[in-house]
C-alpha cells in the first residue's frame, strides 16, 4: 500500500459513496487506475465493507452505556455470546483481560429499555457480576483507524 491508496482510503472514510470518478479528480489518477486500486483494497481485506453511520439521536437512541461482565467460568461463554449476538441494542462486545471478561457498548432509547436489557443480561446463566457505566457524552467516536496509520 502506498500514499495513493492512503489518499483513496481517506476519501472513502469521509464518504463511502464517493465515486471512482470523484476520487480520480481529487487525487489526479485515472478512473481505471482508481477502480483497480479499489478492487485490490477490497480483495486484500483492507476495506472490510462500505457502510453508513446512523445517528443514534435521530433514531431515538438517547442512552449509551458501557457494561462490564464477568462469567463464573468459560463454560458459560456460548450462551452469553448467543444472547449478545441476538440483542440489537448491544452494538459492541469485547473480550477482555483483567477484572472483567467482557465489555459491552449498549445504545438504547431510555432508562426503561436499558433496565430491561440489563436485567436480561444478569439473568443469563453464568453471569457472575456486572458493572454498568452510563456515558454523559461522546468525545470521540471513530469507526476505524485513520488511513495514514495503516
């Protein structure tokens, strides 16, 4: 990957709908050359997918929570992961080292829906303890590393 690929990625990161023609004019490279580079970036897995970012606020998702979870032992992992995969308001799940096994990012409408989700999680067989932190505001929210860090 070279500086041209990095520039293409920067443009795509700002607008995943940008056309090869627009990229071509912004980086002074022919449209076929841009298309070839896009195909290579796709095929190599550098670009995982083209997507959109939906506004939580516009979708009436006003509460963001980080929840830490410890399981009694690894035997309970499958049931826990199955629940997490099927719960749409849990938008991230990270396996951790340290005092807790997992960290979840939960985005939901209000305290009533949050309470329901938290209670469901606490009822999952094998959940030993939880710690829930409500975020007041989001200072930084990037969805991938900056292209020049690649």
